[in-house]
């Protein structure tokens, strides 16, 4: 998997030990971890604050943390072998990972305007109106962005250089990227835990009456003031992890895509693409894609 430094030059393939690129259905929808042999080239390219592009899609990442060991004690070509590890997030969303220095309060703004007010330079596709957004000094903005998405029963993901907004029902109805038989996947569902994860929502109206979503089973309870029935229904809609699939490296399969398991639609919640070189003689390395799949629960 190609890693290109800020100077536009790719890092030598023999210096890259491992790359793990992840895409997720989160406000910061892509991260990367890079392990490389320590050299003048890799130390400069993977230093904290540097920008690298990764993979065939040239996804830009800002390096937030770099660590290096003191040497492994082994030698190769008469020199001691040492590695550095770097972690980065999607560069256009770097501001979303920082604590706020000022409060951001918006009424009737668009989703793009909220990202821009926080400091993100990401391009948002399929924008929508947000009635109220509030994030205060010292807070992380991402939980408040997640709350906005929850109230729309929607999510965001990264594709083709843009952050795309989609409602969960729309993701489930899109064409499938790939289909698998059930025995190719590992089941992860736990009905007991789902009762803890998906709440019922209630509110009070101006005439002091109560309204809520369905309460047929015991669930957690969430109070949302001045919510209409649409918002309450959306807040009781969730994408629950059901299955895990491990496949040979498929970098085009990413979060937000639909995957069918024996004809039943699932959505990729997280896709982890791992490329590693051989660690020992005879080792072929590891080039895999792991998908965590979910279904919409209401």
C-alpha cells in the first residue's frame, strides 16, 4: 500500500513494514497506522504534524503521533533494526479531534457550515439543515456531531475525496457491493446487549403531555426536550453490529457500502485494510480487509 510524503515522493516499499487504513461511520471517518523501518526518510515523512497520502485513493492523513523504539537488538545488513510507528487521522477533519477554544452555537445552519465553523476543510456531499447545534469551550465537537446524526437516523462516511451524508435507510436500500454466504462471516450479534444500546425516547409537549417511542421491551431511557415524533423515532433507530468478514485485501470496500449476507442487507460500519510485509523468512506477510457489518434496528 503506497504511502506518499508531503514532498510528493512515495516512501520506499522496503521501508514500510505495516499499514492499517480504517474507514468508519464516524464524524472523523478515516484513520491510518503506519509502521516503518527507522531511517532519515521515514523519520522526516512520518513526523508529527506531517501530511501523508495513503493508498490508491490518495487519502490525506495528518500525523498526530509518532513513536520509535530504541532498537530491537536484531541486525540486518550489519545495522540494528528499529521501527517507528505513526498514527494519523483524515487531514480535512483534523480540527474535529481538538478541544474547542471557543463555543460554537448555531441555529438553522447546514451540516457543512457546522464543520466549517469548527475548522474542518472537508467537502460535504448531500448537505442538510441542522435546527440547533451547540458545542462549548473545552468540549470535543465530535459527540455533538454524532448527536445531530442520531437525530436524523443518519451517518457520514468518506468516499472519493468527500464526506458523504446518508440516512441509514438509504444505505440499506442501495445496491450491494458484494455478497457472501453466511459461513464466510462470523456472527457478532447479542440481543441482550442491544437492549442496552438502543433506547426508547420520550419528550414533553407545551401542554404537559408525554410522548415516547415504543416501549414493548425493557430498554434504556432518553429524554429529548421539545422533540417531535420524527426526531424521537430517529433517536430510537440504530445501526447494530451483526457480523464480521475477513477477506483478502479489497481497498475499494469501505464504510457506508452495503454487503449482503445470503441476500440479507448489511452496512459496513468499519473497514480495516491491513498491508504488512514479511516479518521472517518464509512469511508472506498479511494483506487483508476486515469488515464489521451492521443492520438497522428500530
